[in-house]
C-alpha cells in the first residue's frame, strides 16, 4: 500500500502507461474498441498530471501533457466519426422508408467512412512517428524517476482526498456558471427568453470535461482514499456519460446541418437531414434532462 501522495500518483501513471502500451499493437491490428481504450489511457494520463501538478515539477509535466493532448486528438480523429456513424445509422434505421428522401443514407455513409479512414491513417502514421516514440519514452522516464515536489511526500490519504475535493469544486463551479448563464436555479434553466443553444452546449461540455477530470482523480485516489471517493468516481462517471451523449448530439447536428446545406446546393432533398437533426435535438434534450436529475444526486461534499 502506497504511503505518500507521490507513490499513489506514480502507481496510477504506471498503470495507465502500461495499458497505453498494451493497446498500441491492438490499434495497429484494428481490434474493436482499441482506439477508444488507448485514447482513454492518454486522457487519464493527461488529466491526472494536471490534477497532481503540485506534486510534480511543472516544467517536466507541462510538455508531456501537451503531447498527450496531441495523441488524444489523433486517436479521436479515428474514434469520433465511428461514434457519430453508429448514432446516425441507428436513427436512420428507425426512419420509415417513405421519409428517407434521396441518397441521404449513402451520403452519410460516404462522409463518415471517408473521415474514419483518414483518421485511422493518421493514427498509424502517428504511432510510427518519432513524436509518439518520444512521448512514450518521456512517460517511461517520468514513471521510473518521477520529478516529485516536497508536497508529494505528504500522507497519501489526506493529500489524495484533497486533490479529489479540488476537482469536485471545479465541477460545481462549471455547473454554477451554467446556472448563472441562463439565470435559473437548475443547470439548464432559462430566464424566460430562449437561451443561446450554442452557449448552453458549450457550458454543458465544460461540465463534462470537469466531471471527467474528477472521475480520473477519484480513480487514482481510490486505493488509499476509501469508499467515499469511490462513490464520487461513480457519480462523476455518470455525469460524464450523460453529457457525452449530449456532446455527440451536438457533433451529429453540426454534420447533419452541413450535409443538408450541401444537398440543397446540389439540388438534392435535405428533408431527411432535417428530420434526423430534429430527432437529435430531442435526444440532446433528453440527455440534458437526465443530467439535471443526476446532478440532484451528486454528493454535496
């Protein structure tokens, strides 16, 4: 059992680095879900390096975090189109044949298949490149000889619970900003005039990112911080998942609007894209309602 905060942090980083290395050949072999799993490792590493920044030398960690962000974005270029494609396929499967006008289904397939293929190529090029090799080498050095500060020598339980508390406050600040933005007491309340949908979407996305960071901090702290922190990780994960579905809807609607515009300019019917867009709006509303319900259950301390 680790006794210092530095040991807890280093152990978690070592676990995530090992999993990152485990997923790399699976990504190369195009194993199902491998890109997603590798991306999650990169995100966990980057997030916990941010959460534990006072335990580590900032000069060493800042550059590594920037490179982990790059890797996550590259992996996302292959993963995200697949998620949206699955989502739109599901919606299309529920549409009556009489309401699918023109080549909408084919246009969606072509667009997302092309984007996914380009993303997969970008991932393979990245994994074969010097930049990725250097990143892995730096992570290995960081785990083998972590640049710990004096604060890292603190009691593991106390220090890690403090880190989780700080990330919990970050989530609450993001929700409070969302409330203030729309002038209401609930995370999505409005002041009587219709809220700016783009601003609301961005605010919910910020809550999601904060919940994700809290989840990873709680996961890292869980071995020494007890059941209360484990429950916090579970609640944060719930918020992240709900708001992830909302963000997927935002991305899908942007694509549908773009495809609809292209169809109009090309003399094709945009009707089906409009129907799917409306159904995605309804999905986003349901996700937001689920978020409000989940937020009521979120621990107050």
